C-alpha cells in the first residue's frame, strides 16, 4: 500500500475483531516450529479432543437450544460473537464505511434497456466536468473482457451489445459520488433497441439454455396407479436483499498492482476471475474481505471488484464504490424464477409409483451459477422420498431478464415447493394425512435417491424392529409432542391478519395448518474440487499461549468467526484465540455458501489445530511459536450422468421439516403466519444460539418467498427495485418459532456436523403455502401467494 493510500482510521481491519497485530509481528520474527503441510485425508472421523459426546441427542428449544456443559467457548457452547459488540454499538466497519486519503468515488453507468446494440459512446462531456478523474469503457479494459463463476461470458463493460437492463456500460471516478453520478448522466450512448427475449419456455424451445439435465429411472409408463396428480407451479424471482449494498475500495500499490477491500463470499474466486481482466498476475492483487452485511448468494458474483480496480489503476488513487439500493437490485444476481410441471402417481397405500417433472429455470442473460443450480434442481427434484420410476427434465434458460445465480437453497427451493405441494395433493386424493404420506415414502438407511445415491443414515439404536432407520420418519414423529397453537377465545386485532390496520375483528378469518419437508445438499457437488485452507500459529504473548487463526472464509453473518475460535479452544485447550484478516495471503477457503463453511473451513481449522497440538507435545512454546497449515477436503463426488442423471453427486444431505400455522382473511386476502415449528437434523450442534439464528433466518426468507417477496419483471425491466415496493418480512411478520434439533452425526464430517443454514429456507415455504391451502381450500400453485390469489374465489365454492 502506498503512503498516500493509508487508511484514515485504524479501524480499517476492524472487520476482523481481536486482531493482535503487534503480537503477530513479534511472532513472525521468531523461529517457528512448523508442521509439514499436507492435505487432510479424504475420510475423517467425527469427534475430537474435548468434544462433548451426546450421541443422538435431541435438544428441545421452546425458546432456544440450551448451551452444553464444558469449557467456556468450546464446541457446543454459545460464546459471545467477537464482532457482536462492535455491530451493536456501531463501531463495526462494513465495506460501505471504508475511507482513505485522496479517495475518489466510483460510479457505474448502466443500460436502461434489456436488449440493445451499442452504436457509439461519447464520454467527452463527462470527462470535461471539473472533478472527474476518469471515464472508462470496454475499450479501456486492460485484459480479458469477460469473467464468470463457471463460464466466462459476462463482460466487464458492455462492448457491442447489452443483454439485460442494468448491464454496466461505463465507469466513472470523481471527487464525490454526486459528481460521479452527474458525470454518468453526461455520457451519451447511442443504443439501437432490440426486442428482448424474456420467455424462458421459448428460450428452451429455441435451444437457448445454459444446461439441460435429465434424470431417468425405471419405467413410469408401466405403472398402474390408484391416484395421479398433475399440476403446474410457478415460483417468482426472489432477491437476496442483503441490508449492506455492494461496496468496497481499491488502492493502487504503487508498483502496478492493486489492493482491494470488498464485501464478497469467496475472495479467491474473485481473484481468479479478476486477474485476467486486469491483465495482472494474481500475486500483484491483494484482496481483503471487508465487513459484510449479509450475503445469501448475492455476493458470489463480481460486482464492484473489476470496476473499482480499473479506476484505481487508471487514476493512481484509491477508489471507493458503493451501490445505492436501486442499483443493488440490478447489480447482483437473484433466485431463479421457475415454471414446473409435475406428475405424481401413487398406489392405494399412498406409496409413490412414479414422478415426472419438467423444470424450467430462468437463468437470465449470463451464466453465473445456473449450470450448478440446474444440477441441484434435477437431483433434488423429488425430495427425500423413495420412488423407483422417474422422468425429470431440467433446464436453465438464457433470456434477457436479469441474471440469476446463487441464493440460499440454490435450486432446491423451487423444486421443494413443487414436490411438497404434490405430496399434499396426493394425500388429499387418497384420503391420507399429509404427515402419513410423507412417512410412508420417506427414505431410510440404504435407500436410493433418484440419482442412485445411497442414503447413509444407519442408526442401530433407533432401528424399528430391524427395519432401516429413517431420519425423516423419526423427525415427522416428533410433531406429535408439539401441539398446534390453539385459537384464542378473544384475540387482539394486532394478532389478526392486517394487524393494526384494523381490517378485521375475526370475521372472514380462517386457520390452517400445513407441513413442508426439505432435502438440501451440503458443500459443492458433481465432482467439484471443494476444499478449504487454514493456518494456525501458537505462541506465547505475555506468558500466555495465544492461537492466531488465518483463513480466507467470509463471515457473512452466520457466525463462522465464532466457530473457528470454538474449534481452536476445543482442540488446543487454550482461552485466547485471535483471528487474522480474511484475505488472499492464505489459501482458499472456498465460498461462504452451500452451507459448507462449518464443514469445510471448520474441518481445516480442526486439522490445523490438531497438527499444532501434536507439535506442542514435543516443543516448549518458550522456544518459539508453532505453526501448521492444513487443507481439508471432503469425500469425492461425481458429475451427474448427462443422459440418465445418475451419480453420487452430493457430499452430504440435510433434512428440515416445518409445520406452519396461519390465519387467513379470505375476504381481503391477508395472511398472518401464527406459528412455525421446525425439526431439523444438524448432525452435531456446534453453537446453539448461532444455530437458532440460522434456522430463524432461513425460515424468514422462506416466509418471504411464500407470501410477499417477488421481483416484478416486465419485458426484461425491473419494476420494483426498492424496499418500498419489494417487501421482505419484518419482525412483525415473523411468528414465534419452536425448534426441535436432532443430532444424527455424520461420521464423514468434522464433529459429525451437518450444514444447517439452507434447509429451513426450503421447507418453510411449502409448509406456509400448505397451511394457506388448508385454510382456504384453494390449490395455490404460484408463489408468492398474493391477495388476489385468495380473494378471486371469495363468495363462491373454492
């Protein structure tokens, strides 16, 4: 970092708390005993030194999971988060708080058209504006023009064509943000508007798709069912809506390189995409993860990274970029909207005979992660149910709608809504309860998923009369002991649909109860080399052993900083653990997505701590620090077969079951979720309070998709890019939650844990919609459920 780029505040690295810089510098100058660096073996046993052992324990949590007994701050406890105080008192530095001497502000000029040809761009008037330092277009990209997470198809700046509304066309650096925005208005772009191609079904028919993935199993047409249910489902485009907008800062290093501080989910992936575009060797780009205000998949793709780096290199000054809310809505990917046709058939006992499904996901203009999302949608298309005859066809369409990519649930949310709705419809057709039809079809130890993957859920202590253990059947049975909330005799209007709007005093309000089951893969799938790296250094500071932990794992609110310290305390038996900045000076930790960081970086930290502990057994810390770096990998997976969809494509699978209770005002179409009860298998509780937060947060996003969240797109144009018009649940919309946490340890995973962040997002949505169906008698095949979906039937038999 050049002298003139020094931060104004010492809190620049405040995004990583408890950073003992002086102690670290002393340690770097001292002799170090270093363990040999090697990848962690692919198979690792569950458990570890100091790990509380509670096999098959179930924690009852009317309010929250109780903390375990044991040393303070270790695995199983709920220590105070290292960033908690700073976030509460406002001292925490988010990426949007960055500030540097001589800093310029960057801004992006975006296309107002979803599809157009660029005839010319005139930047002269903008450059003539006093205070403007640079105006750059595609012609100024120093390296490759395109980047992308899987396929490098997205231009840094549009050169000849724009393919979605909001596509970046030019970037500006100026003395103030207002000035940069005024300069953008002076850039004259001559567009030839073209008719946008926005229908994903038409795109598929015309061969415009990123991936087609079939799944074939058995012969559905040879079956003789007692009941067949055929329905079409529509899922709207949901936005991740992180409260912190895309932001960061780039600082020229004075030697032709650049240092970036940015809110991201995967700093090494950013570097891999960014270096070719900047025409720089990766070693000349230092990337640091800045303070993040939520992610949920929105920060997997590049946003400000390339633009602010280009501006910093062009001007020789630090450049900060920060989207406003409207720009954020068009500046990151969204959840894929979906159109799905499902056909389920069952025998008279309610056992599935076959499932047929046509799944069309709208990937928008560029690839992002659509290829992987399609794989998830296809492989999880039937959920955790046994069926021997399957025809699945899944596509990710290419259109001129906004690009779609990663969002919590990653392809599983859309299909879960469909297959759970189908299970309810089958139950109704056969006169079976929703719980019973799920129990009868639940996968068990030794079952095969539709891809041929074997379910590994063996539990001899819970085997029923010698039958294979079914985690799902066990979880469904736990609702018997959790009664549905009764309808109060006299209710305050605040507790009714419409609340303080005083829309009803109970007339027209009906109550319903519904269930939803979600099956979600954990970690990256289909043969991806998924790994994480951790470095731990143990030294004496003021006579006390202190462990310094260095990983590149992004803390996006899930509490991973806390978990790293818990693991180190558990394995080393020490109190003081300090976290070093998350950056590219250590090996990749992979993305904070796919519910994988506890598994992968947790595994890497555990392995590094074990190595340090082994060194410590033979060395005295008074003789110098000890250090170990470890790379953790999970067991190998395989790509899905391109024709049959068969293959052991997933590392780990996680189950969550919701029961929703709702009140519906059928006259006004208003819905109030009264209660959400959740049973989730987490393998091993690592941090009870953090786990509770993950389940609550995932359930809230599922509630949002069920009844309110949708980006409205008309002919490729976003119509509600603001929190005024795009609604997300508030604390007034979320009901009280009752949690039952099940621990079926996974022997492949560190401590036996099972990724927990995404499964609640899958199952909460269909449970809420099922409850609305129960209250109204309507089929409700589209989400979010809008008031007009309910009121259009008022006054006549549903």
